């Protein structure tokens, strides 16, 4: 493995000598167990990926205050982790089209840096309390420093790719174009989400929701990671676009499932931010669908506007979602998206073991737990 040390004024892409992946073929024995196959894949490679992510924030300055106000908070945030499915499916897509997993390393890290920036800024915009079971960064550092940390993480998206010595200039430009478009789309979706809440909009339709969620989530949670991996792996245009389309459908299903889990949980655990989508008045697919029922529309609007944390009020909202069929509708929409996505994947030529993992990914997105 190549190891690049930081230079003057350089945050640096530091590449560990720890081998990246043992490869998708090592998960063959998980075939036939759709959800568990992809879950095993994530768990198998999480530690190595975490090491790479953390290195981006370590040893970057000799100035104690810069470390305390910038890199240390980012490192703490990165340590709280997550499943890191976005960078890992980027790697997987590269191998699926004939490349190596390691080739997509810098693009994978860039996508994770974007996720870091998006979450930090999103928590500030939503005045969030918790992220991944820990206080949101702005609750610890203050909003100004948290915004600055998010800005740095966003800058590192480009840097991770530009400083990768293993990618040709042509590939760097293609990947950066993808990442730039992804950033714009996500910000557009965030504008809709925040604007609807600010203006107390309850006239949002199903198509409006799908547009917002596709922009805000589906591009960066599925479509672009897969497209970047395929580009780096040397795939033909039709294969890249098929994987992108697969990623849009699965990424949208991922968001719908995320909304559902916030309302009903997994049946065994309840995070401290459980049902905060109701408290914040989020225009989720469940909410939009439920608002179509005139029998409970006014009551639901009142609940969404008051921002109450009273458990009885939150329970009543979920009861409305059940009575109007909104929960079942959202689940059905997610299932339809996954079914359509799988058909697209089966129509293209991919490494068989990698295809199995991508199909497993689709199932995982709608059957995962919080």
C-alpha cells in the first residue's frame, strides 16, 4: 500500500498499511441470507474503514488550540461512527465491475467526510439534541465551532480525491464532478426540508416528498457512492447508470425506513431521539400520507406544530399514522422501491458475489434496525 504523509499546509490522505478488504468473495457463505450477508460485510470491514476515517483528523497540526477547536471535535464525532454503508458500497461497486476495492478508497473516504459535514450542519439547522446516542457537536462546542468543523469536513471531500496518487487526473475529475453534483442535490433537498418547516407548510404532496427525499438522501446514500465506485472500476456508461438508478431507489427506500424507525423503533430499543421527527414536525412520507385523511388532519397538524415531547401526544400521533394507513403505505412504498431496484441490478453484468451483496444491501436497507 502507498503511504502519503501530509505536507506543508496539507491535511493529507494518510493510507494505512493495514490491508483494506479480504474481498466480497469471502462472504459467499452468506449468500441466501439476504439481510445478514450485507450486515456481515459491513461488520467485517468496519474497523479498517474507521481507522482510515480517524487518520484524516489525527496529527494534522502542532497548534494546541487548532487541535482543540477543530480536529479533536471532528475526531470525537468520527469515533461515534455509524454503519458506514456509504463508503463501503462505493468500494463494493468498484469490485463489482472488475476493479479492486482499494482503488475506490479515496472516493469512499470523501463520501464519509461529506456525511460528517452533512450531519453536523443538519443538527445545527434542526437544533438537534443527540446524534448517534451522543450530544450533537454544537451542543458541546457551540454553533460557531461546529459550523467550522462541518466546513472543514466538506473541504476534505475534494481533498481526499485530489491527493490520491493512485487515481489518474481523468478519474479524479470524473469523481469530483459526481461529488460536486451530489453536494448540490443534497443541499437542494435540505432547502426544501427546512423551508417547509419554517413556513409551516402542510400542503406537501406525495410527489413533493419523493422529490425532497431523493435530493436530500438518495443521491448521497446510494446513487453517487455506487456510481463513483463503478467509474473508478472502469465500468461502461450503461453499467454506471444502472448502478446509479439502483442506488436512487435503494437510497430513497433507506430514507423511508429511517422515518419509520424513528416512529416505531425496532421493537426492542428506543433511542433518546425516538420520535423526534414528530417533535420537529418533519414532513416525512408517513406524515404527508396521513395528512391526506380529512378526519384527523387538523389534529395531526396541531401535534406537529406544538413540538411537544409529551409521550401521550407522541403516541397519539403514531396512532393517527396507524389509523390512516400511513405507516403501512410507507412500508409498501419502500418495498416497491427495493423490488424495482433489484430488477435493475439483475439486468447488468456484475461479479456474482458482489451482486449478491448488493442485493443483500437492498434488503438490509428496509429490514435494518436502529
